[in-house]
């Protein structure tokens, strides 16, 4: 997906227990599994469709939505 859009992707992977600590809560980042695009949380704690992620990427880049 990243080859289609000019974006940087950062992946943070930790054991689930670390996402439930006070230290993680202080980061104000979402709990896993989660996807953030810019400052927007697309999903937190559940799966998300590729279509929803692509739609949010296009929105963040100021691109029109894809035709259905």
C-alpha cells in the first residue's frame, strides 16, 4: 500500500501487556491493534479494512475518494 502513496510508515510492535501500562497511557497513543494516519486514529482495538485505510490516506493527502 505504501508504494501507491507518498507516505512514511512507522510500525510499533510490543507485547500486548505493554500497551496496558500507565507509561503507555501517558503517550496518548492508541492501544494495539491500532492504525493512525497523521494524528487521526483510524482504528483501535479491532481490525480494519484496507479500503478504510486507503480512504483515510487519500483524505489526509487531500486526494479525492476512490470511485466504487
